[in-house]
């Protein structure tokens, strides 16, 4: 009889991954999601989410090819995840040396109007990390507009993260300050005052 994988099992695996056990956890998660003979997922445990977590851990360990396979499997599964798996495919393609394919997919996603705020955050943050400032500015701005329009729900902290990221990359690009940059500066000043008050 296949072993039942519960939400507790999944959460425990993610906790272990945070302690640096990336390859071992990635292989375990891959088996949970793909080996139907030995494992079955409990109700509420999304196969796509398990595949995404496996891909994340393969990526952390530097195996971008296997990360890509996991993300593609999550995309094909279609189950719920914290982010559109295509955003993670963009990362894996880029990190695997397929920059043109990554940027092409990102452009296709932009035209699709993503429905998860984490998709904007993941792509904005990734493109900022790899010094693709124009792309980062675009994704942060799109995420802000998506939340402002009410079309994509998100938290205040996610909104602030995008404001701050957008302001950083616009500054790097030498773009003139606008009202959103002013809002980011207010956030920075508020955090600075909070740190000062705690001294």
C-alpha cells in the first residue's frame, strides 16, 4: 500500500530544506510527487506544490536542469501553487544558460496577465538579482498596477516590497522619480524611524 503523504510531512520536508538539506529533500519530494506506486498525496496536498518545492531545492543545489523538469511538471499538472510555475521556469531557463528562452517566456506571461501576486514578486526579484533591471522594473510595476486595480489580491507587505524594488531598479536605470518612488521613500523613512526609536 502506498504511503500517505500528509501536509505535516510536506511542512517537515520544507523545514529540513531550510536547514540546507536541499538535494536529499528535493529527491524525496520528487518521489512523493511522481512515484504513485509507493506514495499517495493526502487531500489538500497539491502535487503541483510538491513539484515546485522539489524544483526549488534542486535549484538551490545548482541542478537547474532537474529544477526545470520539476517546474514544467508542476505547470502541466495545473494544481494550486504559491506562484505560477512558469515564473520558476523562467528562472531555471535563465540560470541554465538559456537567457533568450527565459525572456521570451517572461514576455508571454506578461501578455497573459498573471493572477497570483507572488508571480510578479518572484519575477521582479529574480530579474533584479541578475541585473536585468528593465525587466525587474516592468514586473514590479505590473504587480503594483495589478494590486491597485483590485484584479490581483495581495498583502500590504507584498505591495511595499514591490514599491521598494521598483524604486531601487529605477534608480539604477537613472529614471526620474515619480509618485510611486516617493511612496517608496516614505516607507524607507518610516522603517528608519522605527529602527531609530528602538535604539
